[in-house]
């Protein structure tokens, strides 16, 4: 059953009525509700298109966080073959908020790394809701080193509200680990491409997304801080998150204009959670296109391209 967001309540009522009619028809074979149900379907489709035609930044945040939105594991299972997970940072522990390993994308050997939030209560707790600890970033550094050594493109799938801010994480060098991961992204001489598949929160996202090519799903968000966190700091009121979301310019359209990202990947009508297969397929096509675009580039050219991209960020939007 679809989980509806607050702004989708009118849509939920219409789709619920259509389902009720079909349930009645199933229990009474003499009842014909085909026309009535079809009319409700048409009305629901029109309302869905109207709602998603002009989502506010805050509503995009809600869509990006939807519990049924496909996560990193879903993309890995659907798009990659021969996936071999690699665990641990060889220093402290294995962070389950970060998954990664060797795989093939359309028979092309790659290293894939991503945040995993989990899909039920047990897995979300195990995955720490996608909030990585220092050992998660150090694991990512280790995997990027392996990719560099063997000449494998690196693909990162970003979906995190931010790095974990707990006491233990800070004691083990959270900020240093994030900085080292970002530095490693800038150093490796292989193609590095990143897709924001849900939330891209703060340095926890940048540590994976300092890439040659950065793409975002249409309703994903990417920002230096969550709207709630921003509102708490600026207005001392987390309920001002709608205003904060507007000010942060965290949508794919805004970030494309600013030059922070290179590509927007369209989502199915109603968001990736309504048709996960279609959303995953669209990401797969974008990954292949971005990898093809970087084929044949020398390691020095890839590093130079990546550094220049991040030095120039913001200039395009500011000039406009």
C-alpha cells in the first residue's frame, strides 16, 4: 500500500475510493464498477500530475525522504552484476551505513559505493538511517584506493541526511574522515561519477560526490544542511523549514543552474517510489552515459577536470 505524504491527502482519498470500488466488485461478481473506477483513476492521475508539476522545495524534501523510495541496495541489485561486497576500514570496524564493492555495470568492471538507509525498522537501525560514521568514510577511501590501483571507474550513490554526529563518531575523527574522503575523491586517476538518489546532506554527501560528473534524480535534494537544521540556526524555530528549504536552493533545478550538478535524471510521475523499476532504469542509463563521456581520458585529465569543476561551482549561477 502506498504511503501518502501530507500534501497528497486529497489524492489518497480518490485513489482509496477507486480501490474500495474494486474491492466491492471482487466480493460481488454481479457488481460492475469499471466505469466509476476508471473515472476516479483519470481524476487521480490529473491530480497527481498537478501536484508534481510544481513541487515546492520543502515538498521535494518530503519526496526525497519517502520510505518507499528505492535505496542504494535496490540500485545495486537491479543494475549491477557480480557484485562482491567489501567490508571494513582496516582500522576500527565495518560501518553498515556505507556499502560498497566490486561489480559490473553492463559488463564494465566498476567499484560501487553508496549510503544505505535500510527499508524497515530493523535494517534502518542497523544502517544507522544512512548516517555514516568515520569508519564508513575510511572504508570508502579504501575502496577508492583499490579502484585507482586497478583502473576501475568509481560510482557513488548518495542518500544520507548527513554524517552521524554522535559522541563516538566525533571521538574517532568524523570531520577528518570526511575531509580525507573528499580529498581522495580529488586524487584518484579514474572516472568518478555520483548520483544523488535521495538526500544529499552536508559534508556526509560531499565526501562521496566530489566527482567528475554529478547527477541528481529529479526530486532529490542536495544541501549544506537540512531545512530543519537551517531553520533552527537562523530562526531558532525548526518549524520554519519551508522558508529554509526555499533559501537553501537544494533542488535539482537550482543546483544545475549553479553548476553544482551536471545532469537531472527524470523520475516517474509521482516520484521514484511510485515506479521504482522505471527510476532505477533511468539511473542506469545516466550512469552508462556519464561513464561513456569519460572513456579514454587520461588519469591526469580526469583529476584536472574534477578539480576545475569544483573550483568553478557557483560561478555560472552568480553570473546569471
